C-alpha cells in the first residue's frame, strides 16, 4: 500500500535553519531588518515607479497585491524580472 502524496516533514537541517532564521528575525530590531533588506536591493530600480505605486496602494486602501503592482509597472516600462538579452 502506497502513502498518499502530500507534504513530508522537513529534514532536521532545514528545520534547524528555519528555527535559526525565525529566532534571528525575532531578536533583531525592525529598523535593522529593513535597512539590511534595503542594502540588498538593487539601487533605484523602483525609484521611477514609487509615485505610481504609492498612489495605487493608497487608492486601493492597501487591497492590491504585489503581483498586480508588479504587472502594472511592467506595463509602464519596468524591466524588473526581465532577463538581459542573450540570456536564457
């Protein structure tokens, strides 16, 4: 008799890694987490779209998905998520 398909328990290494990540975020000041995320982000890729994104988010009262906003700024000329020519 075979087991039904479904999620399996994570390996001990993954479980440990996940627990360490959760503890690190729990024990780190939010400003430090945000600054760290900002440092890893490519400089200025969203800058031309910030006014549009802020307006859309405000007008929708926060009820617009990130996926939707991503598609909308792609329609407005963003190259985020587009592979450079000659790649892939």
